[in-house]
C-alpha cells in the first residue's frame, strides 16, 4: 500500500505559506540528508518556484557521508541552486546559513531592508531545532515525532534578519512509492498512516543491498548475501524482538526495532537513495501513472460501448 499522510493542519500550513511568501526573500527548504529527493516537497517547489531557495540537507550526522557529497554536487550542478549539509551537533550553523541567505539575496539584510527567510520542509526533519540553535534560545517547540509545529512562528534573529518557522508538510499524493517508504522510515509520517512491517521490509531490502556490513554489525546476522528482507527481519526478531507463544517471531516488534534503530543512527550512517536511483524510480512511477490512466480510459470506453449496445437493443 502506498504511503499518504496529509492531515488538516498541513493543508492550513500550505495556505499560510502561500500567503506569507509574498514578503519573503529566501526560502530555506530543509531536506533529510538520508533521502534528499524523497523529502523534497513538490507542493513547496510549486508554490515557491519564483523564490530564491537554499536546500539544507539536515541530519547529515545520520546519512552516509559519501552519498551526501554526491547529492551536494548534484544540487550544485543545477544553476541557481545552493545546497549545504547540516546537523544539529554543529556549533554555529547560523553563520554558514546566514552567509548563504545573504549571498542569495545580496540587496537585503540591513535595518531598513531586513532579510526575510522562511524555513519549510517535511515533518520531523529538524526545522524547529535549527531555529533554536540559530537563535541560541529554545523558542520553538521540538520533538521526536512528526507534526510538532502546528502554526507559523516568527523569530527576529537580528535587526536585519527575520525568520519564520513553519509546520512540517507532506503533500496530498506521493507519486513515487519508494519515496513514500523512505519518508515513513525517516519518521516524517504519522504512525497511524503506515504499516510498520511494510516500511521495515522496504528499508531492509535497501539496506541489504548497500549496508549488509552495518546490518550484520548491529544484529549479528551473519552472511546476509542472498537473504530476503523478510528473512533478515525474522532474524532480527529472533535476536532482539522477543518471541510470541508457539515459537513465532514477533514481527511487529522486530519492525519497530528496525525503524527506531534507523532513525536514531544505531545502525550507523546510512542513506536511502542516490540521484540516479531516484531518477529511475521517478520514471517508473510516471510510466505506471500513464498505464493506470490508459487502463481507466479503456474501461470507460468499454462501459460506454456496453451502454450504447444495450440502448440499441431496446
Ligand atoms: N540526529 C539528528 N537529529 C536531529 C537533527 N535535527 C533535529 N533532530 C531531531 O529530530 C527531531 C525533530 O526535530 P524538530 O526540530 O522538532 O523537527 P521539525 O522539522 O520542526 O518537525 P515538525 O515541527 O513536526 O515539522 C527531534 O527529536 C530532534 O532532536 C539533526 O541534525 N540530527
Ligand atoms: Mg517544528
């Protein structure tokens, strides 16, 4: 089943962002460094397309550094796009970020022309944490679950820089299935909107391919090569998740362990996508959408023909 999560407060947040953008100089779009493409909100891209934007690949402390470097090069190879990688442990992210904002809007940033910046992105990616870190105060509420910030919040950073925190937003239809699973694995999706076992299996299938060593180091599985995702999940359950009566593995518990370990970085620094891979997933999703549309149209024509035939007979 595809992942979709667009609760009411996000629709409201979308409208508020649209209204706010008129007076904004720079949009900081916060992406998850482990899944930069999956975490890029096409709805934000659409409503902010005429604005100068800076991509911040956050939580880089959890992502595979070599893959983050590939993504940064990839973004920077697109004209007019600036991208930096960050994480909450960085002592003074403000300096780097403010420099990037001032570079992006060189005619702003004075008392009579303050620089107005909005930070937006998916839920739970670390927007409010960054705002607190930049301001040196705990102004914005943060928390380890999606949907903490519910409304926009304005923070005067200095007399010259005004910053807006916004609620995390997903979008009404996630077209690329792998993107939905990656968002869910990262912790951006509400618990009620996903099946943990399904998300854990998708995550394991990817990790088996790229990070077998890390999986083995964490769960002591042995030779993972040739093992299926469900076999690895069962092994993890056997070793860590407890057993159900009758000797069965508690798969739900095993799935929760895998997701919690991924989110906290307990398996090491892992990334869930590479640029070329993302392109292929996106292409396949577009093709699937075209096929679905053609099937729908064929069914409609068939229905019409049947109705016409029945009418003729009468
Ligand atoms: N490892 C790691 N964790 C981070 C980082 N930044 C934030 N977090 C954690 O991620 C969780 C979410 O942080 P928030 O700042 O509340 O995220 P948000 O984007 O404001 O979330 P919403 O308000 O729900 O949209 C918290 O548990 C933070 O401690 C980071 O760079 N690295
Ligand atoms: Mg927040």
